[in-house]
């Protein structure tokens, strides 16, 4: 994996040699609940994840706080909104007012707006585009060349994260690569190095999310 992609964000200069005890402490410090690591052997193989975890296509990207969104109505230049999604997850749209967009697909927001605009516009055709998406922030731990935090341009995928982190160390167990994901419930998703570099089962393109921790044992 060394040299596959140049790093766009300078990684931490912290030493990559991390003991298992230090690794466990670091995971807790990153805010992952203890239940996610209740058993060192508990995990789910990436091949057993529901397909909803694999959504990477641009039209399946969910709008997030801080994204710059552009909303336009065909043939109605006066009905236009463009700006960042506020912390409350909303953006103001002419005639409609405050619209909740966080966590929704652009196509779904467009359909909702078409319904709300019908009292004002005949057969409204709304387009919702994401002009700029927030970077995906991840962390790396364990037997990986550069341990630290990275900002990846969306859509962020697993093989890119490995590349930016400089690949595995000589001490890495290539069969024990994990993505720790805090959620309800927390997940410990297992991969192998061979599956990633050969994209077996789509492993290379596994989509990462802000807050994910990539751990190599």
C-alpha cells in the first residue's frame, strides 16, 4: 500500500508503535463506548453488514451540517437558496421558509420542496445540489505507519484511508484490520489486508464516516 496515494492532510508525527493496552486506552479517549469493545473477540465481518452501510454514490449522500447546498426551481430564478446548512440542520428557502435538510438525501429534499411549493408554483421542478460537502474525519491506531487524525474528501473509502496513513507496519496482523464505528449499537467491523487490496467483496470501497477509527492489530 505504500505510495499508492499521496497524503492530502499531514498526519500526526506520533510513533506508530502502540501497545494493546495503550490502544484500548486511546479508543476510550476517542469517545467510543466500552460496550463496543466489551469482548476483544467480538466483531462483524464486513461481508455481513447490511447494504445500507455501503451507500457511496453521490445521489445517496445524506446532507450534513456545514455542507453547502444549492436549491433552485426550474423557470423560477427568484426561488433560489444557496448556503451552508446550519447547526440546527436547516436552510432558508424563499416562499417556504426554514427547511430541515440534515440527514436527508438531496432527491428527497427536492421532492418535499416540490410539494410545499405547489400553492405558489405550477408543477414546480426542484433541484438540490451539494456544492461542497464536509470532510470526513477519521483516526488511525495500532500497527499503521502514521497514527493520528485525517481529513478525507467525501466519499471517503477504506483503501484511501490506509494509503494516506502510509500502509501497515512490519508488525501488523494483516488478518485483523478493524473499523470502529460508534453508533446504536457500536460496531467493530473486521477486514483483511488481502480483501482490501484486491477489493474482495468491495472491501476497498467500504465507505468511512466521520468519527470512524481505523485500527490495525
